[in-house]
């Protein structure tokens, strides 16, 4: 799984979801985001764009 300090997801209906300090996978089955409060899944037909930021080491 990849890690991001900030993950932004733009959906096809132009809504935006933002997550902080998450782990995620992006593949053929969509986007799976794991946060401290649980796991979310976004099917591939709902995702227009993703942008992940990591802090410098």
C-alpha cells in the first residue's frame, strides 16, 4: 500500500474528497483508502483524478 499525508480525490460529479495521513491502493478495481477510522472504496467509474502529497523526509 502507498502512503500519503494528504490524498485528494476528484470525482466525476466534480465533488472532492480529502483524506489526511492515509494508506491507499489505486488499481483496476478502483481506489481503496485506509484511514484510522476505517476503509473506503471508490469504484473506478467514480474517480476522475487523484493527487497524493507526502512530506519530505
